[in-house]
């Protein structure tokens, strides 16, 4: 089945540790995105990438880093510099730029900092 | 940048009634307005979208209206059913990403 796979689904981290969230897609989509979801605040854009080896900061990039070495993969690292990392993280992708702009989301990863 | 405001934050209706969720956006360059439904613990899924060259779009019990002049768009769900209970997000495009509203939790009472 085609889709977006995020892992792990649940992750616990101690303060001061970096953690990497995985996002893989087999939809052959060019663009990939990371959003953070907090209660009552909707989805906020962290980073996005339109093509391999290129990515742009979103609205809340501080304390996060990404890479886009392969078209199908867009991992997100939550660094120790992120002051409040406990949240639900959503990865998404979208078809080539001449298509609708619709985002296809994964099932999310819930990160809890202990 | 784009700012999207969504109201109400919670909405409770009786089964069979209609539900309306409203959003406003700030960037006049936005031209794509999707609506997503998110069930508990899952990723959002697109339920309907509209482009700026259209004023209204309907898909069975779901419709979306867009007023470009006023910069607002609305989701209408008719004949609501318990399975419509979820969180709904509106969004507007900005460059090559979407900016989302804060979400509406819809509860359909049987």
C-alpha cells in the first residue's frame, strides 16, 4: 500500500537528549513537511522540503533539524535546544508542484519528555 | 505571513442537525483552502477543498463556501452522524506549505 510511515508512534526522552523521528513515503511525492500539534493550537509548520537536498524553515524551526538525502525520507531531529518538545509530530507529503497542494499525512509520533 | 483563524473551538450538535465551522485568512495571495478531519490519535485526512476561482463546492453531506472579498470560508456538514465526531481543521496555502487553523472539536450527540 502507498502511504506515509512515521516511527516510532510513541517516544519518551529525557531532558537534554536529542531524538530523531522517522518519516518515509512511497507515494513518489516531491515535497515533504513536518508539523507540530499541541492541544488548542492546531498544526504549526516546523520544516519543509520541496526537493532532495533542499529544505526550508517553517514557523517554529528553532530547536529542530532535518535532512533530505533521499526523496522518500525526511527525518526530524528534536534537539536539546528545543525548550518544550513534548508534542504530537506529524509528517506529510504532497505531489509534484503542478498538482493540487493537498497534503497526505502520516499517523504521527507522540514525543514525551520526562 | 498567512494567519488562519477558526471558530468555534468546540461544537456540539444533535444527530441529524447541521454543523458549520468558519475560518478567516489574511493573505490575499492564498488560493487553495482545504479542510481536514482528524480522529483521535491519527493524522488528519482531507475531506474537501476549494480553490479561489470557485465560490462553493459540495460532496454529498459536506460543502465548503468561499468569500474571497471577505477572506473567509466555511465548512457545512448536513445530516450529521455520530461518525462525524472528530477535530476539523481548515487551512490556507502560503508559498508551498499550508497554514492551519486551530481546529474545531465536533461532537455529534446520538
